[in-house]
C-alpha cells in the first residue's frame, strides 16, 4: 500500500452524477473524494455513444430568460448556481458527445471538485459491518469512506444467453465506418437506441439490415420514456416501412451459427408460433445494452441486484437494500422509476442527486429538508402550488417521481418543501424521520394521464391539449396533480388534476386557480388541519 485517504464520503465515478454529488458536498463543506478511473471526467462519453451523437435535447433558443424554465429544455447541464451551462457550448439540438466531455471537465474545474484521476477501483470491502468502506485501486492505494456513493453507471456489456453468441461482433468495438459494410447483409440484435443508431449508420452502404428483438417496439414520443427509441435514431423505420430492403423483426434469436465467413441465424417469430426461420447474414452485431458491474464488491458489502441483475436494488432514499450507508446516484437510480420517468438520464438524475444530498444532510448532519413557511390558508397554498408548477424544472423533468410537499404540522403550521421523491415522502412522514410532526400533507406533481403511453397523440379523434376541461381528469398530456394524504396512509384522501394546457401555463383564474382553491378549501376543512379561510 502506497497511499491511504479517509473521508466522510467516497464517490465512485466522475461522470455527470459523480460530479453533481461532488458539487453539493463541496458547497456544504463536507469531507469527500471522487475516484475516477480515467484521466478526466466523463470517460464513458469519450467512447459512447459509438456514433457520437447524444439523444439528450439541447434547446438553446427557448424565448425564456428565467434560468429555471430554461432547464426544462436543457437536458445536459448540471445543477449549479454559478454555472457553467451546457447550452453555452453548442447550438446543436442533439449535441456531439465530445462536447459533453469538454463541458464536464469545465464543470469539475470551475467548482474545484476533489477528484482522484487514474484511480480504478479493483476491490471494495467493508471489514466491519458499521465501519468505513475500503476501496483499493490498481496501485494498491486504499481509500476509506464512512459512506459510499456509487455513480459508476452501467459499464458491463450485456451478453444474452444465445447459442453461438460469442461469434457475433459487439456494439462496444464493432467498426463505425459504414464502408466496412458495403453490400453486406447485416443483423443487429437489439432494438434500443444503440441498435438503431448502429443501423442508421449503415443505411447508405449495407445491402440489407435487419434488427431483431422480442415484443413491440416502443417509441419515446409516445411513451414519454426517453430510453425508448428516439426520433434522432429512427430513420431506419422509414426505410423499413417504405420497403427499402430493411426490416424490423419481432422475435427471439435462438442460435447463431458461423459457417466460414458467413452466418446463419435461427429466429423464432412472435407473430407465428412454433416457426423458426434460418436467415443468412454477412455480419451479426450484438447491441443489447449494459448492466451494473458488481464484481468489484467483496461478499460482505456486495449490493443486492434486481431487474434481471441489471441494477442494484435500492430503497426510496437510493440506499442499498442490504448494505447500509451505500448509496447510488445517476443512471443506476432508474431502478426506482424504471421505464416510467427520467432517472436514467442527466436531465432527471441531476435532481435526484440534489434530493439525495438533502437526505444525507438530514441523516448524517442533522439539517432539515429546506422549507419555507406558508400562511395556513387555501389561498396561500394554491398560489404557492401555481407558482411552482408553472416554473419548476425538476417536477417537469422528473414527472410523477419527484413532487413538492405541502406539510401540515400537528400544530397547524404549513411548510412547503420542494422536489421530494414521492415514495420517500410517504415513508419518511410515516416514520417521522426526514419530516417530523406532520398531521397531513399534499403532494404536488406533474404527470401524464392514464394510458398516455398507448394513445396516439396524432389521432385527431383523441382530445388534444388545450381543449377545455375544467376537471383535468381526462388529461393525457403533462399536467399538475395535487393529492391530499393523512399521515399513516399512502392512499390519497383527495385528488385534484389541473386541466392540461397547450403552452403549459396553468394560471387561468376560472380554469386553474379557482378549482384548485376549491379543492384545497374542502380538503383543509375536512381534515381540520389548518385555518382554511382564504
């Protein structure tokens, strides 16, 4: 051992999440260190995505001057009062990955974050059950931390259990020069953005391109989950539907057989039972995603995995379910809102990291969740809600997952807390931990309506945003929802939807403000929790 360091917080990874966590710890004056295997922040993005175009939006010209509103369309900036903002680096709506790498380096430098580069964690242990975590690097150096924040992302390529899969080329290292595929028949296994990104790159050169995977294809513009197929990668669908020799196969690869320089792939099709077809190809590319790599953890501190071992299992506070004091940040936290919201992406998890910081500050340093006092009236509460839903970027990006909390104390006092994970709010109020002496509370979220992911938004027979609806109950587009809870129950005692609005401005007196005040007046009076005059 040539070096030993001990801190309160060890952060694994200097990607976007690790830097964001470091920023908040630095600002709070906490003892921390970020360990990064590469020689600069954002090492993952120096290679991925392979074709160097991000799927995260970067809308520079919004017509707004309010920095909070602008974050609704800026999906790459990290949260920092002092900047820098990613929108100052490029006007491209789908920006180059190399620009993100440069931005992350500037962010780390601007805020003087404590990062140890060239430090690859090879073994993580915890010799004593309640003692510090010990991270040993490739040089034998040891780093000790009372708490561990894992922000490594998903780094282990997933290899499905297919006979002969070892003969296929991998997305991680296959050539990105389309000329290498000229006049060839190509099969891409996988139907996520990496698979379509690969196929789109080959359209001009390959003779035939097939993509294969089970089930129905999910499109991000319809499901509102940006991990589903994004428009920037879906030119391939046009070539398929217009009969340009390419095809999307709904099925499962049973076997890959290499015969000389060619392949024969056996595929069972979802639409035809018990039919397996052998199809010849020149190239087979595996683009089946990534998983969390738990191999570096010793047995006594190895986090439990979930969702087919893709992610570490986590509590509603992003803590490992089986290893106390081990927390997760970044794309690993999508296990809490899997394929429903945005925790897997910068524009979502940046707010999750801020919420995690508030949880850590409360648990380990005795500081309460930031809150502001409100008058105990329906009028005051409704105006606070209206102001937030019309401006907040966190509720906008982390729809249905993060919510503001209006806490009614046992003494009748009203506190307004911003950007709390809704499930954590329920458990923390019930346990009297993060939020104490709460008699009742309201959650304020932005949500899509029921069945939003199966309705075609371009079907004119479906009611469109902007059409009058004073109840909001049939809203499918993003709109505010306010729910009333009595402490001890996670079932709402009352629920109010503000009607959707084409420009996302929920401030009309007759349509938005008055119905909300009426709801709050009735709920506050029914619960006898505050003086509801107003």
